[in-house]
C-alpha cells in the first residue's frame, strides 16, 4: 500500500486550468515537504483539486500535474506521459521523416512543468527547470530509456533556476557530441560545449523556409550562433554568406558545421552593433538579412529595456538590407509578446527609414507545443519581411 501524499491547502477559491499556483494563494503546511515533492492539493473547502509538484521556496508554489483523484502520479505515470509526447512527434508530426533531432518534451505544453527534453540522434538532452522535475529525475530518465532504448543522456539545470527553485545540480560533464540531420543538412550538436541543449531545434522549419529564398543571394546571418541559418543558406545555393557572432566558441562550431556540409560561409567573431554601423557606413547591402539574438531577459522588470535593445539592433540590421530584400527577425524572449515584438519592428522600420512588408509570422516548430491557457510556453517569435525601399 502506498503512503498517502502530503496535503497542501489553498487560501482562496481556485477555478483556473493554469498549472501554476503561486505562493500567495497557498497555505504553508505544518510539515513542509521537500522542494519538488508530489502533493495532493485541496481547496479552502478541503475538496480535492489536483496533484502536483510543491515547492515552498519558489514563487510558483504548485505546478499541477493531474486533477483526477484516481490517477496516481508515479514512475508509470511518467512513462505514459512521456509516451504521449513521443507519439505526437513520431506518429502525428512524423518528425523522424524530416530529422533525427527534435524536442521530445516541452514542459507545460506536454504536461510536466519544468521538464524539457531534446533529442539529437541517440543523445537526449534533459533540462530541469523546476524542483519537481529534478527531484523525479530517475523516473524521468527511466521513462525516456523505455521510449529510446540505448540512448545517451546529457542533463543540466540553469543556475538561475536552481536558485529560484532551491536545488543543486551539476551539469553532465564530458558528453560526446552527436551529429544530426534535418532536411538533408548536417550539424554537430554539442551540449557540453557552447550551448547546453546542443542545437536550436526550434528553428528547424524557419531555417528550411528561409533557405529556399536564398539561392543566388547574398546573405547576412547576425547572431549566427553555431551557424544554423548560415549553413542552410549556403547549402541552398546562396552566392555569399556572412555569419556574425560575438562568441568565439560558437564560431568554431559553426565552422565545423559548414565543413560537415562542404559549404564555405564566412564567419566573423564580432559585436554586431559596431559591425553593422561599419557595414552601413561602407554601403554594404545584402539580399537576405537574418537577426536571431539570444534571450534578452528573464525579468519582467527588464522587458522595456529588452525592447529597446531589440529596437536598436533591428534598426541597424534593416540598414543593411537591399531594397526588395528579405529580413528575418526573431525573439526568443518569452516575456516579450508577439504584439510587442511587431510594434518594435514597426518603430525600427520608421527610425531606419525603411518600408517593411510582413510576409509571415511564425514561431517554434510543432514539437514545441503550448497549451492555450499557458501562453508562457510560447516563447519564439519569427517575423519574415520584405524591405520595399
């Protein structure tokens, strides 16, 4: 017979379908469970509400997992939940026909708050973004093994997450890179190197769509990271490709990715702000310009500052687009909404003196699903434009 779960009571009535319940709404239990423990949650009337991860140290006190009192959240539950996510990718989205690299599990979008898993061939990269996912990591690893027999693991937890969620975890060390293929183009995914997940699988469809517009074109890839857009463009027949990034480590990986595909983009280690100013001053113009910067902030108080940075870099990037050329701009800052990002683009075009025609607004690939009631899981904004004059 299983031990009864600790019970956590809410202070106020709760009728939301959002899986997060914040600390101010939760009574502190007399005997406090360890961060990430699975608990039963009851309302002010002591009626069962659901089952979830509890963390008395986090702003998000409860991350709900189940609302059926007859369903036990145990090791088998994790096998089933992860199995549903894998079925979506393999049987419905049929991603194996496109790539051997895709997001296996996308946190709230797939039903376990704080768990992110990416697949790179035989390598599974597991990110813990909640104490609950971290505390139940052995169940998670075992569940993943049942769906990916013979897989390797690399796991990590960002420092800011460990601090917010009150747990300590050291990243896997010495993980060997994997070589992946998407739409016939090869990349090295190195989670122990410059980027913890190894490669940005979320941009797969965006890379493919944009690369089909690059044949015979001069292409500039700003904040190129490990060369995703640049390598795609070169492989699809661009006449010239230049990739810019400030990080020397990712530039080296980008060069290796180019070599894997027998293409020769020119990669430059530089801060994009002075580089763009110099390019504009010397009259450099490109047929296709891509701007895909890193996340600007995780702090709601810094959203305005982040939007100002986006404005400055988009304004400078627009100055390097030939009349009639394409401009692709991205934001992976989840706290910046699509409306805010599009308004920033409008202002950037105004200050740059360019007329921008929006062709397409997109986001992450379908292996990054999000629930309608949990917009927080939707983070990537992708805007593809034509610069008319």
